[in-house]
C-alpha cells in the first residue's frame, strides 16, 4: 500500500515538473520574440527608428550612444578627430569592437551643448550595406524593411511605390528608390540589385545639406 502511494506521489511530481517546464519554455519563446520585434514604438518609417542586432535606436541618435553600445570609428590617420570641422565633414565607418563584421557608415552633425565635442555629435546620415549586414539579425527599420528583402516585399511594407532611378545602362538590374517624409527633411534611399535590397540610407535634416 505504501509503495503504491509513493508511486502516485512520484508520478504526480513528475507530471507537475513537466508542466512547469512547458510553461517556462512557452514564456521564453514569447520573450524572445518580444526582444526582437516588440520594442519598436512606431511602424512609421519617417521616425527613422531602427534596430541593429535587436538593439532599438530612436532618432536622433548620438555618437555617444553608439560608442556606449560598443561601436568605434575606423580611424584615418589623416583626419584630426579633435577638429569638429574635420569630424563632421566626412562619413565614418563604425564597427562593433566585439565583431568587426558588424559595421555601418555614419555622418555626424555638431550638437548644441555649450561644450561641444564628439560625445555631443548626432547622426545626420546613416547607411548600411548587404556586404556587412546579415538580413536575419542585422539592420531593420521599424516597419520591418531590412537588407536582403525583394522589391515587392519592401513596397508592401512601405505602403506605396515610388519611381525607380535606374543606374547607367537602364537595364533595371540596379536601381534606387527614394522616399521622403511630408516636409522633405528626411529621406530614405534604398538601392536594389536584381530586385534585392542591398543598401539602406537614412538622411536627416536634408534641407540643411
């Protein structure tokens, strides 16, 4: 009788443990999905909200924010990085210190603090390319557009189609599309080759350029 009772307790305990494990696995799956897709606060592309490797950035993005997340500039010996005029006059390649394959290009503008310096610069233009970003875990816009998508997928996410700007030759194999916000101050330019998205450019404060 006692053995039977112990068997019942043992079986009940095992069933309960399996149920608890199943609940934790389900929660883990939901949390994982949220960490990848659930932190965007808008799906409006013109907000310029984007994510790099599941880290969400909200515009305006500062130089100090990028460096705090582990991104560093690939320095050019001919550039005086302490000179604001030189710093903001060019595009800089930035890569993650733990993964040099994870990189993008950025152009900065000076901020408005009383003590300006590189930490106060903010991104004016950011570009990312197929050669350095894997579609499944790289750069993604808040509306879901990312490197590696085909043209029809991108148009569906953007909500409407714009004219194609064909490259020399006019074969249609390589072309740009350009989306602007209502006042024309923000531009999203995308380059396609063989109908596949290979580069994304975000231009902010276009009227000042």
